[in-house]
C-alpha cells in the first residue's frame, strides 16, 4: 500500500503513515493481473476496472477504430496493435494509482520488486511483444501476398491471350482488347463474367453482337 497523502510505501498492516502520520484508509485493492487479462482481450477495459473510465473509453475507441480501418491499409492495423500494447502500460499506472501510489513509474518501480515479481513482469512483457510482433508481421505479409496475387492474376490472363501489353492501363489488365482477338472470340463468356461493361467500346460492341447484354 501507499500513503494517500505523501505516497510513502506502507506495510499491509499499517494504520498510520510512518513518514507523515496520515491515517490509512483501508480500501479494496485492485488486482493488477485481472486488469491485465481484461486489457489483453479488450483494450481499455483494464483502465475502466481500475476506475479511470475516461481513459479506458478513449483507448477502446482508438483500438477498435483503427482495427475497423485496417481493411483499408495495414498501417491502421499496426496502429491498432500499438494502442493495444500502450494500453498495458496505462493499465499498470491506473491500477497503481487506484491502490494508492500517487506517481507510478514502471521502470523505477521495477527496480524495487523482488525477483519473483520481476520474473512475472518480464514474462508478461515478452508475451505481449510476441503477440504484437506476430500481428504486425502477419498483417504485412498478408498485405504483400494479396498484392502479389493480384499482379499474378493479371499477368496470367495476359499470357493466356498471347498478347500481353505492359503499357495498357485499362481494366482489362494488359490483355489484348481488340474485338478481333482470338482469346475474346474463343472465350467470350469469360470476358463477360470478369470485366465490366464500358471498359472498352470495341469489346463491348463485339460481346453485344454475340448476344451478351
């Protein structure tokens, strides 16, 4: 415990502060491990449990906001993971303040812990970092693979037509779009299923002449 008035660390059975004489108010202590579990699954919930509702809601909104936007680009996913990691640091401070520590500083406090608490803290930090790095790396690889897969599909279609053009910027992705193309004539159904009407007037006219709407 810590003195509410001066912040001096106290023994569990102290009734008065040994430094300033302040009477110690016995209150239910918040469990740091329970708060960490809350934070692991829902960012901000640990801070709310510790009594800092405003901070907890801000972290919660940021985490899920970035997670929602991660569908646009993996950068938002990285931001979401960083908010998740930062939430653990904040929940430590909130729990310490809730338990009477007026000015908690993780690194300074860590030096005064016994070997058992230090070991537990290091293991928790390692697990958090593993999940964070794995998530960020997985997002980057998935984004890279998706981009490569799209490029492959475009090139593959071009090579199938026998007339791949790297200078083409149309929706047809480099495929010969001439209505006289052998590929179009042999597989009009494929063109009709995979490409949108209006991309190439010549091809559209040809497909219409073949009975496609």
